[in-house]
C-alpha cells in the first residue's frame, strides 16, 4: 500500500511537472510564432435577423503551429494572458482585423476580442486610435468585445477607458453575458452597445424551458436599456427560430458559418441574397 501511495504521488508530481513544462514550451513557442507569422485571424459572420443580412464578422485568432497543427485560442490565450504576451498579440489582432475590415463594404463591422490584461496597459486608447488611423477604418465599424473580467479589477480605470473608446465612436459589446457573477451590475456601470448571450444558454434552448426564459429576460432587458442582443453559438434551425421569436437582434453560430479565413468568410456577404 505504501509503495502504491508513493507511486501515485510520483505520478501526480510528474503530471504537474509536465503541465508546467507544457505551458513553458507553449510560451517560448508563442514568442517565436509571433515573429514567424504563425498566427492567423478567422472571421465568423453575425446575421441581423430583422434585415436578414450579415452586418459584421467577429475576428478569432488561430495559431497554425508547424508541428502541433492548429492550436485553439482556448489553450493559448490563457497562457498569453498569464505571460503578458497577449499585449503584443492583441495589438497584432487589432491592427490586422482593422486592415482587413477596411476592405469590406462600408456597412459591415468587425468585432475584436480585447483581454482584461490589455486594459491594464494604459495605452489601449492610443492603440485603437492608431489601428483606426493606419487602416482608414471608420470608428463606427469597429466593435470591441469585452468580458466581465475587464470590469472586475480596477473597474474605475476600466470604465474611464471604455468611455474614451466610446468617445472615439467605437462600439462596445459585453461578451459571454450571463456566465459571470454580476453581469447585471456591470450593465449599470457602463452603457454597452451590445450584449452577447452566452452559448451555454443557446445550446439548451430546445431542451430546457429555463434557458428560453433566461434568453427572453436578457432580450427584454436589452430592449429597455437600448442595447442590442446577439445569440452566440446558434447551431440548429430550432435554436434560430426560438431566438428569433424572443426578439434577439443578431445571431452568430455554426448554423450560419464557422469562423473561416477572410478569403472564405468575406464572399458570404455577396452570396447571401442568391439563395
Ligand atoms: P468567444 O469570444 O466567446 O468566441 C466565440 C467562440 O465560440 C469561438 O471559439 C467560436 O469559434 C465558437 N463558436 C462560434 N459559433 C459556435 C457554435 O455554433 N457552436 C460552438 N460550439 N462554438 C461556436 P474560438 O475561436 O475557439 O475562441 C475561443 C475563445 O478564445 C473566444 O471566445 C475568446 O474568448 C478567445 N479569443 C479568440 N480570439 C481572441 C483574440 O483575438 N483575443 C482575445 N483576447 N481572445 C480571443
Ligand atoms: Ca467574443
Ligand atoms: Ca462569447
Ligand atoms: Ca467565451
């Protein structure tokens, strides 16, 4: 039994070491990957339900690793946030997305995810101004998606930055709405332009009547505050019909299209009225 215990402990310890080594390796790789141009943006369309038109695309970063294949942002973004690498990576994402969107029709927006770590850099507003100026993108065509974590720490400084960004004409969306502890109180602190209803609510829409009630409540809240609502992660026609009936402004999800490279995503704009 004693030997077993030690064996288990050793196994656990080496699994921990491995985890640490993995993250360390990922961090080193990531620094080189930035220089080597291994990051790429994919774009996922957002459909306005009333107009039945694609009104924007969300930029989502991908890492094409030469030996490990495509690494999901769910794995490398947290490491990038812990190590501070999210700052140069986030800057690249913002500049790249603005430059890409400047080539699209003038009524189509681009949404960019901004990490809480980027808000702690005091030059975020200057960075956004610079990305807009060098791409020539009109500020109203840029939407920044933030999560509650931005408002959790240093919330006064963050709210000030949000107001400065808004003053530029940039739109601000609250991402993953409903998953945090105090989504509602953040709506009081800052007048968001858009709420993105988290995928976890949309996923259960047909099976779980409580989820429908929650979506209904979020949409009605948005309506009374003058905030538009996007249902994330719409995968089925049934989910689409429910969120449409509940009055969501926009949908995003695999039903419409997964995130794709710009060359594959942008043509969706020109194909949409031919079907
Ligand atoms: P998010 O901002 O909530 O992005 C939506 C995620 O849902 C994306 O995952 C997207 O591919 C996925 N998705 C979209 N439609 C569906 C659907 O119908 N079904 C399902 N199951 N999933 C769907 P992705 O691209 O893996 O990104 C994961 C997260 O990584 C993002 O969640 C965001 O938090 C973060 N992320 C991605 N790109 C960036 C970036 O450039 N900067 C920062 N700071 N974070 C990023
Ligand atoms: Ca997002
Ligand atoms: Ca989201
Ligand atoms: Ca998310």
